[in-house]
């Protein structure tokens, strides 16, 4: 069950404990049902009201009840962007392999791998792109991210995510955002894979619409927030709380489930969104509108109009532009473009770019349609056509110059070393006598 609305002030209490929310104040001397009041702040106390993020949680035991954190050597997370030398080439990865469960059991945390990023969490400015491959559920352990927000894009297999605020079922073609500091645990139902955009120092917002007006793109009412759900469960063998802190993992033990929040209220919550609900805007005359019209969420920088990260999708739509080369044009960009494919065939590269794989076109590195796409689109009869039917591609675009990790370039063994060859068949059509 969910409540709807992006950034709303929500109130929720588990129906098993009616009246669990204190009336008229946040922190009474004694909370209903003998609960503890605990505030989770997602912004500085003194932020202007439109950007002030916080929620009050009413829980059976406060989250401070745990043993000391100790380093946890697990997964392949990093924010060391100097592991290998910079690589300005166009990069493409084949679908990331999911280990088979009997040989190598991986849950969401142990299956995390950092692919690229920039900046660092201590300075509260930067991003990281991770992939996750897993085949088993998290058992008596949870994760919270002290460094930033996770935008999770499942590509194969659904995720049942239990949070302190309630439960969310997130399937391919949906996304969810787990904001900084929120504990969550992931249950899977077989081999599972997806992508994560992590942002340090900013929260995701809906983009400004400008001349589009009041309506369009991702509508606020289509974002869903879980309702309160709690478990009062003792774990004598030890429950593991994992913190991602300054790019490293740390684990602490406690003897109870952290999902013991009976009621909560506030505007700082996890949320999910179905990509099919995106209202697509497109050119109906000639030429291309900029791909920014496909922005679902943005994490703004301090420079107006420049994002630390945008989450952009390329959904099914109509192409009707007259006298126009309709696929994406050749491009060199002052931004970094990381692309992934959830399903289908991306129009500019139908063969090599596969669901579960990825590509990175770094700052000012040229990119665009492969040779086959260019020849077909240059000769195609221009009539209304469905574009990207059965497909969902996405882009993490950033104003930061992204470095690729050693795992991404070498250890993963998924880098397509022949990617550059897709442009080699391009030939000159220049004829100075033919205007």
C-alpha cells in the first residue's frame, strides 16, 4: 500500500496501533504505546522551508541501540577515482553477469559494484554509478547510506524493499529512491540485476518545467510512498546494520529488527515511480528538442540550470518530425552521459547495446548513431512512426567528469573492446557538385 505525491507532508501509522502518532506535537514526554520519538533530518535545520526535509519516526526502540561499527570487507564499492589512468574513449559494457546461487550467493550489498563516479562524500559533492547483481535476499541485515541518496533502477527481477517507513515492491520499469540515512533491506526472487545512481550532497527533485507550463513529464501524484509497517522481532543471533560511510562499509550488531517504526510523519521518505507514467514531450514539426525534455528527476548543483545528476529516460513515443534525421544526432557534450538499457533495443545502436549492459560517453568524447542506424534513417520514408516500442533506455547525465573504476575497466571483464568499430563503416557522402 502506498500514499501518493512527491515531497508531500505525509502521516502514516500501522493500523495495528491506532493513535500511535502523537497529537499536536512531535516529541511528547511519553509517546503513545510507549514508543520512542526519533527525528531523521535530510537537510540542515535552517534550510528554507521549500528545501527543508525531515521526518519523525515513532519506534519500539531507537536506532542508537547497537554495538560499535566495524569495517566490513564486502562488495566492490569505492570512491577512489585514481585506481587507473583516465580513459576518454567511448566505453560500452556487455550485460553484467549474475553469479549462480549455488556457487556464489550474493545479496544486494555483497553484489554492489562501483562502475564510475566523481567527487567524494566527505566534501558532499559528487556522484557514483553502481551496478548490483544478486541472487539471494538480505537476511537479518539492512543497509543505510550515510553518504547520499540511492536512485535504484532494477533491470532484471523485482525487489521487495523493506524500509523504516514501510514496504515497496519495485519491478523492472519502475525506479525507487532511498534517501540518505534510511535503513532498508532487499528481498529478491531469483537472479536480479540493476543500476544505481548515488548522489552526494543533494536530493533529487522534479525538474522545473519552464515554458512547458504546469503539467507534463513526471507528475507529482504518480510518486508513491510506503505506508507505515512494523515488526517487533527479536534477533538473538544478531541483526547486522550496515552503514555506507565515506565510501566504505561498516557493520554493527543489534538484537532486534530495525524495522520497528509503528508510525511516522514528515516529508523525508523513500519513494517509487513507474516509468510508464511519464508524460512524453516531443517535437511535432521538425528537428530535435534537447534530451532534457526526458528528465524524470534532477539533483541540482549550485549553478542555475546545471545538474550534479539528471535521471533521463527514452520511453516509447511517436516520431513525426518532418525533414529531420530522427535518431539521436552526433554529439560532443560538456556533460558526462552514462546509459543503461532496461529492456528492448535502443534505436541508435540496436545490436551491441543490450539490456543489463551500459555505456559511458565522457565529457567532449564524440558519440552518436552507429553506421547502420545512420544509413537507414537517412533513407527512411518520413511518416508518423512509433519509436522505442517495447524499449526503455535511460541516462544518468552529470556535469562532473566521471572516472571509471578498475573493476569497470578490467576486473568485471565485461568491457566491449570493439565498441569503436560500430562507427568505422561510416563513409563520406560529400559531393561539392550536389547541393
